[in-house]
């Protein structure tokens, strides 16, 4: 409800710095389940709005089925990750055309 009521904001982490991630089949961020938790390992950038004071979570898209024989368009998942999750780090605000957005186009690890 807080998101629907505009009290908090979300951001989305899809693109990655080391791959042509405009094609999602190239994503390298891994998502794997360990017991009741998910371990996400990777970097996202141009995560718009991550620096906004009301941003509370990022929706991360990553590779959840690494099997080589898996359908390349059905290997991914999206996970909601609170921005205060241990291990999540906003590395920097990435400039776009020499402009830094106050809300950020952030690189996140």
C-alpha cells in the first residue's frame, strides 16, 4: 500500500555495465536460492531513482536458471530487494550526457 499511495518509491535494476544488456539474454547477474533466501550476485547500472530519499526497494532482474540447455528467454527472474539489504551497495550516480540526476541513475552492486 505505501507504494500505491506514493509514500515510498521503487527502482528497477536490469542493465549491466559489462554486457550488452539491452538484450536480456546477455544478463550476467545471478540469482540462486539457498534455503529460504536468495543470493544475488552482480552489478546493475542506470538504476533510475535509487538515490531518491523515498526509494525503498529495487526490482532486480537476473539469471536464475544457468543451465546451458535452458530456454534463453525463460532463464530469468525478478526479485524485490529492499535497498537496506545487507550486501547491497549503491556504488555511484552514473552521469548521462554529463548530467547527474538528483534521484540518481545509480550503479548498484
